[in-house]
C-alpha cells in the first residue's frame, strides 16, 4: 500500500490563489521606509531596526553575481516586489482560529491532516507571517522550542542572539543581505541537551500574492547529544509576473548532536528561488541535508556544512529536476576545519526539454588537517537533445593524510532501453518515466519513506509531454 506523503507535492496541488485582504502591507519597492514599516509592525527594538538598515545598505552596495545565472537574475525587478504582506502578526495555536481563506489554503494542501498523522509540530507560513504554529505538549515539557524568529528574539534572546547571523553573516552575498534587511517568518528551533525528537517538525511556506517576495529566516540549534529532523515544503500559484523567494537557514549542531534538514520544493515556474543554507557541526556532530528541487524558474541553492569539530560529519543528498525554461543551479559545500572530519555529497540531476541543470560543488581540506575524508558523486541525465547540464566542481585537497574521491557522469536516456521496455507492453512515456526513476532510485531510497512514493509520482508527472 502506498504511503501518504507528509508533504503533498502534486505538481498542480499548489496552483490556486485566493484574493486576500491584508491588514499589513509595506507596498511595492524597497527603501529605508519599507524597513522601518516592517520593523514597526513587528514591534522590534532599535537594535534590530539598526541591523536591518545596515543590511539594506550592504544589499544596495553588492552587485548581482556575475559569474553564473546572470541573464536570469537581471530579470528580477526589485522595485516591483512587495516585501511584506500579512493578515496578522501572531500565529494561531488552533486551526479553528486561522482566518478562513488562509485555513482553506492549508486544508487544500493537507497540512492539518499531516500534523495529526505524522508530525511533532507544524508551522504554516502564509506570505510574510506564520498563520499557524503548534508543538506537541510532550516536546514543550522536554524544553523543545519551536516558534518564529521574531518570537525567539523576544522570548529567548540569550539563545537566539548567540547564533543569529553567526553562521551566515549579513554580507555573505547579496541575497543574504536582502534577507537580513526584510526577513519575516521562518522557524527558531532549540533542542535541549540529550533530547531526541523522534517525529519530524515541519514548516510549510506558502506564497499567495502576486509580485511578492518571501524572506523567511530559520535558525535551528541542537544542543549536545540532541537529535532533530526538520522538514520544509514550499508552493506558490502560477503567475505571469516574477515571484522572489530568498531564505536564510542556519544550523548549529553542538557536540554529538544530529540535525537532518529535508526540503521538498515545488515552486511554480515564475519563482526565483535564491537561498543561502549553511550548518556548523561541532565535535562528533552530524548535519545532513536532504534536498529535492523541482519547479521554479531559477533555483540557486548550495547547502553547506562547516565541519568545525573533530570527527564531525556532513552530508548533502540532492535531486534536481529542470523542465522547459527552468534552470536548477544547485550543489553543495563542505568546509573541513578539524581533524578526522568526513563529508559526503551525492547529487542527481535530470534535464528535460529545454531545461538546464548545473552542479556547483566546493570541498576544502587544508594542509594542516589529518585523516579527513570526502566523497563526491554528481550524476546528470539528459532526457532529450535540447536539455543541458553543467558541472563545476571546486576541490582543494592538501596534506598527505587526507583523501578525496570524486566521480561525475553525464548520460542520455538509452533509446535501446526504451525500445526494449516498449516491446514488453509499456508506452513510450511509461518507459521513459521508468528509466528516469531508475536513475534516481538509489537516492530516493535515502529519503524518508513518506516522501519516496510522492517523489516518484511527481517525476512521472514531470515526464508527461517530454517524449518526442
């Protein structure tokens, strides 16, 4: 029997839109008045307003990246984006208290049902703010914190401020600066020492408005010996105009802690998905990113792990699927900064029609370190003659006591294999889907069981119309 996914990723599931009356609207365009409006609505103190204003200046001073994806990025008109829209500022603790149009949105996406069946806690964000946030009582008793960053800063400043912006500085890149200036929503999670959260925590990010920018900020701290799995899902309706999503995610795994961060994005093809995600693993800690990128006009995402403590481990498992007029520019970064650290990168990409996929990897092991290991595998599949794939690995290995192995492959769907399957009763489309699913099957098996069935089904839907 097929297992129901905890995040419903049917390709058309999120393609609907409600005309919504917002109580808070910063208007169109970005300047100092926009920042002051957001900060005032949130009731922030002067220090956070100053942080935002400084970030705005950094954003304005930085040019767009010029060494990749330049043509697509130049199509973003920052003056036409709406940077803050909200029905209200405080998330409801009960689905009955959520505004009707917002509640109906998340009911259509299946979020309340998923919470009841699978999850230890849920946060559902609608445009700029969380509309719903709840955690099981048992986790609260164990000291687990799962709230938004605005609440985290106000209620737990001693924990929040210690790590906020420390893994990803404001000036890291143009889009991390933009997020720092206008961030709203997202998750702040703290897992106390030794607490192992057995069920996943989930956040769901929904864009509803046209010409909108969503800028959530996520900070997850797993204290010594703690364990947590966090899942996020993303959807937006299809609009003719561009939509911008620019998140920042910081993970901190203290000594012996484990963080698993799972993303399934299914953005519509008008979304520019430009995010910065990075974790820091202390002694004997482990950070694992599991990433599925389907949809969007352009995705630029390179989850990273800084292996700061001895015997720490980092892993990135990723699938990217680029269909017509889509560019998936994805990859991973592993920075070894202590002895006996281990990293693993496995990337699979599929390019269909005129779709383009790019892998960008960075692995760095300095000379003074000992007994460090990295394994990198990046495999690309081209479904037809118009599709494109590129691989840009950057690997720096120094010292005699460290090791790296790198493997990359590019292949096309085998015409002989398709012919063979068609001779046994499959249609050409079915044969193509089976071939593509076989290409990613070993990686999909690493995803939680509730995802694997839906991912395979989504690939089948993406393959429709790709034959010929």
